[in-house]
C-alpha cells in the first residue's frame, strides 16, 4: 500500500466502483487515512475513499514524449528571448551580447536545413562573426544525435541542466507567505543583484529580461522581497507563456537565506501567473546545484528532461565560473 513517502510521485491505485474494480494512474497529491487523491495527466483530481482502495503502488515516472520536450524548449525560448536570432531550418541561433548561456547558444529543436556537420560549422562561424564563443544547447534525449556528433568533434560539454516542471497549485501550497511586491520592470537594486550574479548587464539584457518588450511579448513580472528598512533581500522573475509560468533569477541575499524568501517570491509569481491563466510552472537548474534542486523539490518541481550545452572553444577559467540562468 501507499504511504506519505509516495506523495508527489506517480502511482497506480486500484479501487472499487459501482461498475467494478478500476485503476487510476497519476500523481499522488493527498493521502490522509480517509481519502486518496490522484491527479491524472489531464489535470483532473480523482478523490477515492480509503475504504474503496484495493491496492496502490508507486510506479516509475513516464518518460517525456519528444514532442513535450520540444514544446517546453520553445516555450522557454519565448520566455527568455535573445534579441538576435537566425533560423537554420529548425535550429535557432541566438545571441545577446554574450549575456546568459541560453540567450547565446544555438538550440537544435529539429532538423537543420542542411546536413548536421555543415549546420554545426555554420553555427560556429555565425558566433565567431559576432566575436562570441560558439555554443549549442542540446535537449536530451530528443537530440542525442547532435550531442554524439559534437562530442566526437571535440566540443566540450558544460554541466547538465535539468528542466523541471510543477503544477501551480503545488507551488502555491508548498511556498511560505512573505511580503513580496511585483513590478513590470526590475528595480535598480534588482538589476544590481542580477549583475553581481551574471557578472555583467549589457544593453541586450533588457530585451531578454522584458521578454522582447514587444506588444505581443509574454507578460513578465519581477518579484521583490524587502525587509522593514526597504533593503532588497530576494528577487525572482516570472514570465507567462501559454499556460506555463517560467520561473527564473531566483536569488536571495546571503545574509537572508533560510528564511523562506525564495519560496515567498516564487509563490507571489505563481499567484500572479494563475490570474493570467497559467496552471503549470517550468524552470531550469544545473543538476549539480544541489541546494537549488532541493529548494525546487520542496516547491513541487520534478525533473522533466535535461539539456547539455556544448562549447566549441571553452577556457578552463570560464568553465569554472559559468552559471546557467
């Protein structure tokens, strides 16, 4: 039978119904001795009386469909758009004066309009022409062929990044309350924290942060958590694309950590995004960033897929300080 350790995990529950025994497969969201609640893939929550449960057990998470991976990657690109983009068939070559990894790497979502080796060479030349290092961000496992080619060609893999998703209701339920204000534009103090984290803030950053700044751009908000003196303690950025909240730039001042402020700014953005029709959330986090992975797990995030960015000519110093946004 199931127990509290199975909450949040994928399960199958067999139970009695007037039509006979049936199974429900999905995420276990509640288990209190009276009822068992399972959320299926269509978002519906099935409440089952404990007395009618015949059996239940955890099952492995369903591998994401390739189409789902591509959809999430396109969505993330719209939430964090580079000002300069070249289309190479279904590849996106993106640049933003070198600011952030995702806005300055090629994204091979499908087939290029030429053979793979030639597409890689054109990509390298395109970035070199802008005096930028050539990088290709490869979603896995959907573009394993690109990853294998880059590895064989001597490109260097950067740290693996997890793309994680959560139901917005789970994020709200898990987050702690806090005094948070939301703004359409980042404050100077917000930008100072971002500059310290990203080591620069070129003109292209405004385009990325404001999701393009065009009338049809996704709505964006910047969360600020301050203390009673007005000092900024925590920040986060949210963008709504389709029915997703894209969460990023979650940062807490070192002196204010372990107070639940990261949860508070995330919850404020989730509440705002829900008013815009969002029902789910997505973010990216480096796999080796254990503290961030633990934080997002508390908020209900689970891994969806991974990506690896390959660098044509990294320096050892750059690899040591690089942080994915």
